[in-house]
C-alpha cells in the first residue's frame, strides 16, 4: 500500500477550496489551552488542535495562512505551535527556531516524519478494498468452485479454480466473502452488503474454470468466495475536516475490525452515504440513542417513555459508498453503540 501524505497545506487549502472561505462562526478555544505547544512524535493535527480549540476539527479556521504562498511548511516533531489573538479572534502560528512565515518551496516528494491529520494506522486497511457492494454486483462476480490437490480450503500458494473469469484484462484480484446486509436503522431498507476481504489472487490460466494462485490470505478461502478485479484508483490521501454541506441525520449500523465495544479510533458504518451528501472529511456528532423504559410508577402497566438522546462523541467520515459510509471515531465521551445517532456538529 502506498505511503500517505498529509501536508498542512492540503489540509488547509483543500478546506478553503471546498468551502469557498473560512467559516463565519466564531471558533471557541479550549478553556485549558496552553499558549505554546511543542509537537511530539505520534501527534496528529487533530490532537494538536485539541490542545487549543474546543472543536479540534476547526483548526483550519484559525491557522494563519499566507495567501501569497501556495504551500506552508509541514509540521514536524519539535515545531512549536503558538496561540495569539488578532482582533479578538484566536490565531495559531508555527515557530521553527524563530517565528517563520510560510515556505515558498513546493514539496512534491513524500516526506517521512511529518504530522498526519488523523491516525492513518486506524483506517488504512479500509481505504481501498470493496467492503460494500450491491447484491447484483456480488451475485454476478466470479466465484471459487474448488481447490487444487484436494484442498478443502485455500491458503497462500494454493491454486483456486474460479468460474466466470472470461478475460485476461485483469490478472490481479481481491478475494471477498459475501456478508450480511447493511440496513437503514429506522426503515430497515437494505442499503448494501458487506464484502469481507479474504485475500488476493493472481490469474495463471484462463478457462472454465480459470486458475488463480492465492496470496496475501488473511482468512482461509472457501468455496463460494467471490473474485473481484483489484481497483486501480489511488486511495484518498488527504482529508479536509469540515461539517457536511447539508443536514445529515443517520445512525451507526455496524462496527468494523472485530470489536464489540465502540470507542476512540474504532471504525463504524453509517446508514448515510454519498447519495445523502456525505463526503470524506465530514465531521459528525454522535448521540447515544435514548432507550425506551417502562414507567413503573404509572398505573398503566404498558406505559413507557423514551429517554432523550445524549452526546457521546465525534467521528470523521473517511470513505463513502452510494448509501453507506465508514467513519473513524475521533472522540468518545461515553460508550458508543450500534444504532446510536449521528448528525451535523453544533
């Protein structure tokens, strides 16, 4: 997988392009903010801004950008971030040795050591593989029918026999396993199907069945697993945290990565996607969905009441599909659960 590049320039300038101007709403500072902060290895731009701002994703709104220079410095461990005020509004600037303005040099290479926007290790495995498909695409995909040398299951180096590969245009494949449906939390409508990544395969002989050598197997391949050409598009490298451009009201419908308790840096599935106006980088608030409880005081034994929703955290969308999306939980103030609600941050 290619390295990921997160420059402060793209983090800021991409946001400005997408929004047209800095946000008009005033930015609230963290009441316990420092005046200066020294960047350390392991920080992210989100972490750093959290030291200074109540809403960490508002970093670009207060960063001092020189409009005459296309690319600001990257931020590295040892750099110093300083909070000042201009006309009563907070402003963050960068010091490197002495106060520096912004670099006129355009950096075109991937640079190690620069501070990323978010913890990329938490999401890298979910950036490129299919993971969500519609029923028609799933059912029409080539599939494993048997294995060589009397193998019952497939592992690295084993030959798999695959039906319905009818072209040599693609020779590298993802092996996926059809999973359960993703459903709208309120209506129950099916929005797509989970496509669980099994491993990879390389075409060595065309025919009916074709022969594919298995490699990079993460879970054992079984008969019926689907075979999909590896997508050639590059994964998204830079995220621009911002509120959605329209009102979003949705829910968490699943959690990825084999965890059962949802907390910070866990990846969740939402029942809203690109078709609903969501984009990578959109920030959403999470509310614990109020449960319905029985009123034991009421004389009516069937009397119940639904408790109010309560704030539970914040997530950032990093990948969208037509009707669902993946989000990374950036902040959690309480336990988060499947069916908790998401909406525009206030």
